[in-house]
């Protein structure tokens, strides 16, 4: 049974890889004209980086006060009741957003526990099938089942239904963030956000900027994804909605130069958080690595006291492909957290468990809708509870 699934996922992975190669081959020629990223191994001097940053006059945009102020109306509510209502509302959206994933996993578990009256090899085989089909990942599934077998033997568990809570607790235990997971929310910080086209990177930056602004933080956003057509204008629209400042240059400008200008703007305005939208061209890893190294040198030299965070944006609907993207990006950059988008409407929400368990990278934010308020901190307990909430008749 298990060998069948390994072959099945291998074939799916090969199909996804061939599709990705076909897609990226169309874009490969574009990178040949991307003169702002250096392929030579010779280091760039500090003076060269500064002079590059000063070549183009930066554009600073500050949004005007908007007439529509729904957030202000909410702020007038008692703080405690507002927070409680917000959490309750988001949990409801989370439960709703995970409907397809829940249908895949919960229905499978309910059938499993009602079908078997004893814990045997057939029970474990079917449990394995349910978890893998729910995108929890092969390695994670193996680990959880091995732990379950040990607990069944040690605690003399006889009934399959008694395994349900163990599975829930085991999944939760693999997804707990560290104590400093959200340190950048309270300290003066610089946040680099990376991700391939189409995953919702720019949208997530806009939502995160709005969330931090509502929390009383002074936010500056840098449009450093200068290579993708339309990226700067898309980000500009989101910063207007979030009512935060944007630092941008012309399309095709040096990304590191934009970050340099944004750092100066953040320091001069005493900003609490600088969010940098950066590129994510996996089909040209050498250029991407050099670009990130160059940005890293500028940040280290110009903003040494700022706490640094690098978030990778992944699309939950791509399932195992998202896991593979995370593996590749982990080789290129020091990824400190994941933003997982489009959890609503996908049957592959189990990928959250696989990412945290297999790569040891915490999922820090999840998106379950299109609203500017639909990006929230990831709460492992709430997620698993929502995942296992019984389906309505």
C-alpha cells in the first residue's frame, strides 16, 4: 500500500516538474536582460552599492487620509470584546475555508474508526492512506504512525476510536512555533518577503502592512520586486488600501538600491517595520541568490540594529509542490517563517503540517479569503481544531 502511494506521488511530482519547466522556459529569456543582478563571484564594494542606490531618484508615496474608516468604527468598540469577536469570526472563516480539506480528512477518519473494531495492520494501512491523501506528507505520516504504534503498545490501547485524540495531539505537537516567532511585531524590524509569481506575495504584504498599521506600528514598504511586470503598481494599490508609505523606483531598477532607499526612509521617519517585497525566480537560482546576498549586505551595513526576518509565501492549493518550493528556497535563503495563502477552497490544507514537520519552518500567517483582514497569525491549536471540526449534515 505504501509503495503504491510513493510511486503515485513520484509521478505527480514529475508531472508538476515538467509543467514548471515548460512555464519557466518562457521566462528564462527575460532573465538574460536583467542587468541589475550580478553573476560574477566578485564581491560588490560598499561604495559601489551606495552609488547604485543613488543613481535613481526614489519615489516616496504617502497615502492620504481615507474617508471610509471601517477600522475606526471597530476601534471604538471595547478592546476585549473586539478581540474576542475577531478571533471567533476568524475561526469561523477558518472552519469554512478548510471545508474541502476537512471533507478529505475528517470523513476518512470517521469511516476508518467506524469500520475497524481492532487495531491491526489493515487499520494502519488505511490510516496511512487517509493522511497521505490529505497532503500531510509521506515523512510526517510515517512519523505519526510510528509514534501511534508505540503508544498503542505502551498504553495497551485496544479500540481504534481511542487513537483519534492521539492523532490530533500528535499533529498539534509538530506545529508549535517558538517563543520568538513574532518578535518582529514588537521590535524595530526589517522583513524580507519572497515567493514565486502567483502565490499571493504582493497581496500578503499589503494585508500584513495593514495588520501592523492597525496594531499601532509605523510601516514602510519597499517595492524591491522590480523585475516582475506590474509588481510595483500592484503593491502601490495595496499600500494605499493599507494606508502606509511606499518606497519605489522605476521598473527594472536594482532591487538592492530600492532597499537602500527604503532603509533611509524608514530610519528618517523612525518606522517600526520595513517590509521589503523581493523577487523569487526559482528557475534562475544563481541570480536570485546573488540578489538576496546583495540585499543582505546592504541591510547589514545600513540597518544593523534592526531585527531581521525572512518570510516565504506559498500557495496552499499547490499541495506537495509548495513543500518542494520551500525546500528549494531554504537552500537559497535563511527562511524564518511561512505565509500560507489560499487555504480557503483547497483540499490540500494538510500541507501546513508537512511544512512544519518536515522542514522545521514555522507557518506564521495564513490567508483564508480575499479581504484585507483575512491574513491572520497562525494558531496551530485553532487550525487542528478547525481541521477536525465535524462536517455539517
